C-alpha cells in the first residue's frame, strides 16, 4: 500500500541527541531538509572529491567538512547542502554505500546544518566513532 510519509527508520539511521526539539520535530525537520550527512569518510578526502561525487545527484549549495575541534583537520564526515529536496533524496538513494577514497561512505538525511556542528564531538576532538576504529592513528597529522 502506498504511503504519504516515509518511516523514520528510512529517513535517518541516527537520532541527533543535540537536536533542539522533540522526536516528532526531528522527523519533520528530516522530511523537509535539503542537507545530507556523509560519514565514514577518509581523513584524506578533499572537498573537491566530495563535490565531484555529490554533484551527480544535483546542484550543491554548500559543502561543510567536519573538522577535529582541537587540530582543525578533517575527521571523517561532512555535510552537503542541496538546493532541492529531490536532489537530497537522490544523494541518499544512489550515493550511500559508494566507495570514496577506499571507504564505503554512509549518506543519511540530516536535519540541517547549524554553526558548531562541523566540529567532532569525541573526547579527542574528532568523531566519537573514531575512538573505536582499529585503523585510527591520532598521531597522524594531515597538514
């Protein structure tokens, strides 16, 4: 049977604890958002590489690379803002799981970028999940 609304599990794989609202407001934000979150990226992936891949889904408004809050170096995630919801849906549908810099990237709907979300939330300054990676070396500096 057809449905007018997508299930939450199909919209996003995670619930952002820092979202300033209820679960219902979070779901509504996901339904209207033109932002995607890209995770599991290599620390060496450039903004240009992200643009080249994600522009295949549609016209990009902005790319925000996730940075380690201490070293200000890339830490494996980014946000891509599109102009249209349709392009956003195409990015999630067709690009998630694609190999970029030898890593299968995770593309998910995001409720929308706000200043401060570009910083990693882990204790070390990067992403929390990186602290559990077996191939993660915090002593490697990129720049």
